[in-house]
C-alpha cells in the first residue's frame, strides 16, 4: 500500500481547472478583498475563489454537531456564510447550554466580518468575534479554553493549499482544547483536489468511493494529527454522503469526511 503522508501540491503548473495557480498568494490582500455573496445567498466568492456554497449545509451541520456534542465553550475559525455557526448556536441553545461563556469566532475578511457582526446580534448565545487572521489571533488565546473547536478556513496560497489546517492543528489545537475537548475540521478544496488525483477512481480503480475516502484520511491526515499530540485511539471519523451542486469546481466527490479528534 502506498502512503502519502507528506502532502504537497505536486508538480507546480497553471492548470486552469485547479483552484490555485502556481505560486499564487492571497494572504496580503484577502482581508480587504470584496466578499461577494450572490443575490440568493447561495455562493460566496472572494478574489474569484469559491469560498463557500450553500449546498454544503448538511455537511457543515454534521461538523458543527461533532464539536457541540459535549456542550461548553466553542471556537470556530472561519465564518463564511454562517452555515456552521448558525448550527452551533442552535445546538447550544437547544441543549440548554445558555450558561456557557460564549461562542467564539475568528474571521479575517472585512466584508465577511461585517456580516458576522450583524448575524451575532440576533443569536441566542453570546458571540465573541475576533477580526483578523487566525495566525495573529490564536497565539493570544489561553490554553485549555475550549470544549469544541471547528476549523474551516479557506487556503490563502498555493503553497498551503493542502496543509494550512495542519499549521493550526500542529501548533495550537491541542493547547487550546480542554481535556476531553473535541476538534473537527475540513479542507474541502484540498480533499476535492486529492479525490481528482492521488485518490481518484482512476488512480485506485479497485477501491470504491468510501474506501478511497478512508485511505485519504488515514494516509494524509492521521499521521499529522498524531504529530500534533493527539493519540491514535482518540482520532476517529465517519463518512457523510452528499451530492455536490452541479458545476462546483472545488468538490465533486459524493463522500465527505467528518473528523472527531479528542484531547485526552
């Protein structure tokens, strides 16, 4: 069995079908770039990138359910279209956790943050919102602070396309979680590309879509989670079936991975 624990973007090229072109870097201008929500609020684009789409809702709710399962204080990194955030609020309210300290959110884009501020005014659980790159905000937060963390931000460069979530997980997630706290995350643009290449049906013709998803997570994600300090027995995931919207150019697979990582 071949393994692929050292994630890279492979041979750098300017294939127009890929989300990022060779060497593309967006971090310096992402914060002030215009956030474009379409009239029906079905798609969010920034700098021409498909940041989030409404069809993702069932999957995003699944991730939110994982990190709210134990109640308590929840941190989300990335706000987007408020899909997971609204679910987090609903779960905390529904399960009687109104007395938790608060729902924390980090968002770096100016336009998305303005939407976050308006959204927060109507939510039942107090929101503490931080405006800035998570790389700047997270180091200022105390350790052992959160019962649940959901990381879902957009990659801001071709170089970190497949690995930006590991920068957070490897350097901060374990420290920020309380003992027993739960981490979940997604990087759909990365997984979507890997399902077209290394873990495609063409590359692995003897495996069905679920088997290829399992191999992707076990080969590319679990080793890095262990390096970050999580024990193998506390790393799990389940598969979630959802058909992406026709024409979606960042994810075309019908199986999604829902991680559940616990700090012991």
